[in-house]
C-alpha cells in the first residue's frame, strides 16, 4: 500500500510539472483505433484496418502516382472521424490549389477545418507544425514534400556550396513529428519521391536522410500499373486514369509486404470522378467477397434501393453506388467484415518480400467479374 501511495504521489507531482500527456501509468497508455484510409484494399493491407491516429507515415512514389491525392483522401477520413478537430497542410512545394483540395475533401471542410501553410523552408515547416499540433486542435498533418523541401541551412549566395541541408532539416522534423504525433494524437503524413537506384537493384530509395527512414511506422510505395483508362474527347483518345499498386514496404503495426491496388483518375470526369475510384473498388470487392451476389445480368445486395434489392447491369449498379454514399459505406463495411476472415487476402492485397521491387502486372485485387453478364 505504501508503494502505491508513493507512486501516486510521484505520478501526481510529475504530471503537475510535465502534464498528464507526458507521464502516466503504463496501463493508461492510450489505445487509439486506426481510422480508414478511404480505400478498402489499403485498409486490409495495413493489417490494422487503416492508419494510426498518433504516428508518422510516409507515402512515396514517382510523379503522377497520386501520393498527395491519397494523402488528401486520408485527411478527409480523419476529419469525418473527428469533426471537432482540424487538419494542417504544409505545402513546401507551393503547388496545391483550393479547387484540388475541395474536390477531395469537400467545400465545407476546406472552409472550416483545413489550415494551409506555404513554408519557405523545412525549418519553418517544423516550427509551424509544432505550434499547430501542440495546440491539440489538429488531428492530421501533411508535409508535401520531404524531397522537395528547401532548407534554411544554406548561404544566401546560391553559388556557395552547402551539403546535407535537406536531410538535417527533415531529420529534425522527423524527430519532432514522432514526439508530437503520439503526444497530441495526430497522424503525420510525409509525401516523398522515389530516388533513382544507380546501382540497378531497383531498391526503394527516397530523400530525407536516415532519421526520416526511421520515423514512419508505415512506409508506402506507389507505382503505376499497366492498366489505363482511355476515353474519347472530340474523336481523340484521352487518358484520364490508370491503375496504381501500393506496397507497404515498412509496417510497425503488422506484417509488411502487402500490395493493395486501385484505379486512380488524375482528370476529373462526371463518370469516374477524381482520385481513387472508391465506387468501383466497393463494387469489385463486394463481388469478390460475395457481399454482392451476381446472377447472370442481375446484381443482388440487401441494401439496394430497388425492387427486390436487385439491379440489372453493372453500370446501373455502379451508378446506384456512386449516387448513394450511405450505400457505398454499407457495402464497404460488409466487405471489411468479410476480409477479416483472411480468406480473400491473397486476392485483395497479396503478401511478398517487402524489400523486393513492386510487381505491377495489373490490379492485384481485380477479379474478372465486372463487365460480364450484361447481355
């Protein structure tokens, strides 16, 4: 009893000095459930159902693979899950526009929940990040990007050489982000680029230095697949989208090495939207897992707002899901429940060596179900 009294007094004294978020009994370490990434396949691939609320992650890939778009999709999920909190975008490349952000997170969130900063350097970004996240108001912060961040560690004369500035600045950001993310319950996302592997081993190499490599609990590599979506515009073929494969090359929460995939549209259209095609994914994985049943040209699902909960033709099914977010969310919840059995893992997000080059023969989670049975 005496030891308990001493522990209680010591704990109270330390909390008075350093704050309750800094020190607690080990049994009281916060357990915060993961929040969906917005894509069913990636939620399964992480092994925890989404991204953690209080860690650092990296989304890396070549240009045009939808890194920032995926980050904004995740931001939307976090703001939906925590509507009384906000998000911070640190755009060190100064490339985002309100129209782009609005298409992915919605006008209302853009106006009321999203802070946008254009830091002049990684060091300034770190200071902005600390001030915002320590307020407790921010549940999601994104630095775009690690490799593109300029540094204040240079001479004003551009002709005077300076080395290692980016890595030193990013290293300080990484250490700050690790501490602040956990303490103030904020997911911190670093967008990064792929470096060319001059040795020819096709390794996953990114800028930022060793400190940054250690910081993320999850590191994702995005790469274009072979599939392309072509539409006719004024009698010309016009590419509006393509397949994306996303491999988890580091996972501190579950086993690494799973590769999820989806359709990504970089040109907004009425039919396919913009960004990750969550409608197609919900229907495709619904059919794969048996959540949605197909009988010839008919598709059956208990939640369909149609006679006998069925619809004829895949295009009509896709239209129904596209126009009804509640329906899409219900299909997604049912798919997630089915995926927990592990029966469909090899088709939805197959496992491979995390250090091996990402394989993109086509969408890993595609089954040949869409496009059939309509005649």
